[in-house]
C-alpha cells in the first residue's frame, strides 16, 4: 500500500461529531476528563451548552449519558477503551443496553496504541466485552475519513453503539466525504487466492501485507469490517464460498473478538478454513507501539509469515 497522508482516526470522529452537533442541538457530548485527547475540546469551546464534563468518573458518565438519552438527546460519551467499556461495563449493560438508550460509547487508545502506558492501559478485550451485550452496535473505523463519516451517521441512529479507535496517525485509505452506513463491509483489495478480513486501523497494515504476499505469488483480497456487530454475514458467506480460506487480523485478544465473530458465522455453515491472527491470551506491556505489534505477530512481516504458513497447510 502506497503511504498517503497520516491522520488521527479519533480526530476524524471528533470533527464529524462537531458537524453533527452543529446540525442538531439534541446531540450532547460527554467526556471523562479527556476532551483534549479525544478532540472534544473543540465541541466544548464552540457548543458549551451541548457539552458535559463529567470528570474522572466513567461509571457516572454512562449513567448521565443514559439519562440524557432518556430525555430525548443523543449522547456521545467519550473516554479510553480501557476505561469504557472495560471499567464501566455494568453501567453500559444495565443503564444503556437493557433500556435501549441511544448512547454512543466513544473509545480511543484501544489495542496496543497507548503503548507507552503499559499493560494497564492497553485494551485488548473490549470487542469481546462490547459485542456480547444485547442491542449494542460495535464499530471500528479504519481511518480519519471513515471515522468522520461515522459520527453524523450515529447521530441519526437510535441504537446504543460502541466505537473503537486507536491512538496515533494512520494512513488514509478512503477519500474525504466517503459515506458510512452501519452494517456493510468494505472490499478494499481484490485477490484470487485467499481473503483477509480485518477491522479498524489494522486495515492499513493488512494492505501492506497483501502487497508483500503478491510478490510471493499469493494474491490476497482484503475486506474491512467497520461494523463488527451486526456482522455483514452475507459478505462472510460469499467470501468463504469464493475462497475457501479466510484469515482474520485484529489488534485484540484472539478469544471473543472480531475473529471469533467470523468463526461463529463460518462454523454454523461449515463454510471455509479459518486462520485468526491476533493477541493470544496475553496482556500487553510497556514498549513502543511497533515493538508490541511485532511481539504479538501484528506487524506486516509477521502477518505475511503467518499467512504464508496457512496457505501451505
């Protein structure tokens, strides 16, 4: 993949959310003392009557957001993934999902992307925590443009939603102005031999891996799933039937995550062989983002090696 402009996914979402809040006074934005990190400070400055600073109190933030939603508002509640949903899961379950409140849980610094803060701040379990909850939509944008388009789409949707984003700058994959709709996967690379499914910021790494595989005469298609739940099962079935082999790549525990959602769909129909690439029953640790990705087999070279091995089995 040719490297293009590098931009923050989380800032794309914040820019889209500001547009949505300008257009609809019922859009409310909450933060757990992380407005600057999430990009919500621009919303607080321009639209202070639609912004609520809760402080370092993620459980309370979700309850306040649910109350606002119950009164007809669409509430976007922002924190880091390690704190929301990992710290306030029960409040999300009972106050938001059980009551079908249109609260949007916006989480940044997921996966290894908060590398320098060590294992305590590396959320590698959040997809599993989120997708098990009834009623909760689970999303993970690949780049700035997709995240920006996602925010106004969510402002018009009445379902509770979890949005997972990484910290740091990632390559642009999609053009500015791209449309977003909850549900459909995006085909971002054609291939003949195997298909790689991925989600979130790993899409750019997977595209790089596919280009390297091409030099080894392995032609890999790449499909990005911005919606993890509800999963685009139609695309999964079609790709399984076409290729017979599927690889999933995610910056998350191998158990209960995106790959598990794919595995469940495939197993029910016995559609294809599957190789899941992700974190295997391990916490993170202090180190650079690149070092952590390499250790857990999520850098480009490691992904290529694992796919080559799978293709020979």
